[in-house]
C-alpha cells in the first residue's frame, strides 16, 4: 500500500479524526476473512494511541438516508463511509480506495 500524501498527513495532524461506525464492521469483516492482521477493536485502539481518533456520532438514519444517493457503488461499506463524510458537512475523507477517490471530491490519499 502506498503511503499517504503530505496533504492527508496534515489533515490527520490538524484535526480530530473521525471514522464512520461502519468502518469498525468493515475492519472486523476483513479480519474474519483473513485480509487484516487484527480484530477491529485492536486496530481502533492502536489508532487511538497514535492519532486523535473518534467514532463519528451522526445519527445512523441520517447517514443511511445519505447513502441511498451514493449510486456509484454497490459496496455498502463504501456507500456508508462516503455518506458519513457527506452528512458531516462534506468532510474530507482519507482513503486509499481508488473508487472513492474518483467519486468523492473531498477524498484524499
């Protein structure tokens, strides 16, 4: 995996980082299918020890409603992650996912 850009690094250093709660489920799913080395909670704890990280508390119903407009993908995780950023005021989204980078103008890697 390529390293994050200086712009993404500055974003991480300049503000509290928030992740969508769906990221926790996606991380756990990746662990279960052996595409990740650790369970979701371990990954989250490690990130919290390195950067200021919070799980976004926007209402699930609002985010789900926004996800219905993310018709560029059939991946429910990607839909919810982008919808969470949009619902949070079109917040920047740090991701290596090429599909998200192409379809969400505030995505950065």
